[in-house]
C-alpha cells in the first residue's frame, strides 16, 4: 500500500503568515510502510491528513490501531516514554 502523510505543525502557519516562508510549514511524507513513515513524528502536534492509495482516511487514529499499530507510540507522550525506558 502507498501511504501519504500531509500535515502542518500546530501554530506554525500563523507564525510564517506575516513573513516570507523560509521553510515550507507543510510536511509531506510518503512511504509503503506506515510505521516507518510515522516513526519519530508526534502526531498530536500536527493537523494532518493521512491517505492510503490516494484515498483519505476519515479517522486516522482508528485506522492506525486497526492495523495493529499503537497510535500512542506516535505521540509526544509515547516518545517521552520511549526515551525514559531506553535511557534507564
């Protein structure tokens, strides 16, 4: 399957709105592996759209969980837990 993630970090557009955009505030990722694509992102920090084979997923959280992945692993809270367990 072909996955596409398109998102903007909350609050960045308004920050760049009055100035010229030095960096594109929209993040676009695509991959054949959903875990590989989402790994390292804090999805709770994004306003995003997730597409599979060109079709938009209405409820990305439910879709990710249905595939057997834990949505919490792709959030800020999950990243903090991972850092605490790998450091200890």
